[in-house]
C-alpha cells in the first residue's frame, strides 16, 4: 500500500479541491489557510487544508462573508483536521443567521411575481425595491437610472 504524502503542493491541492491556484493564494493571503515553504520556496500544504477549503466553499455557497468564515476558522485547530464536534459547533453558531437568510429568500420568492408581473417597481405595495413608493417624488419611470442616462452614457 502506498503511503500518502504528508504535504501537498499547490497543484495537488487545486486538483483535489477543485479550487484554482489563484483562489488558494487569495485564501492564504486572507489567513483562511496556511502553507509552509519547501527548500525550493514552493508552497506545501498539510492534508487537513482540504477540509478547510471544502468548508470555505460550502460557507461561501450559503452566502457567508469571508469575514464570517475567517472568524469561524480561527476557532478550529490549525495543526490538524477539525473533528465532527468542531463542525457541529460551527453549525449551531450559524443556525440563526442561516434561518434568517432562508426566511428572507422565501419572502423574496413569494413577493417577486407581483413585482415582475407589472414591472413598474413603483407600486405603493412594492416592498422589494421601492418600499412605500419613496421614489415617486422623482417622477415616473426608472428614476435610479435617470442620472446615469442624463450623464451621456
């Protein structure tokens, strides 16, 4: 049986994680992941970085900011893969925020068809873009676009 290498090159991490080299460097610059340098000054990552990257990508997919992700990763062990208990703790901490986001998206979905149906975005009942019809004081039409169009674009 072949023994797995203790450290992975940036190319190996990119291939295994599906994350481009540029994103890995960005994550490293932001302190989300770490690497060591080889004698030839090449990046070498611990295998546990693959779980951290998977966590980062999953958190981004649900809309969490890099600041939120960074704060969460700071609570995880840096020298080995997080445990199931570590992941469960993070999940509990984000439960309320994720529930609020889900609720907001459901409300948006449920109200969107009334707005798209007329297309005016200035109805008194529109709570998506022009709540309380506050843009009516600027006249009819797309008042947010008017300054751009009048500027000669």
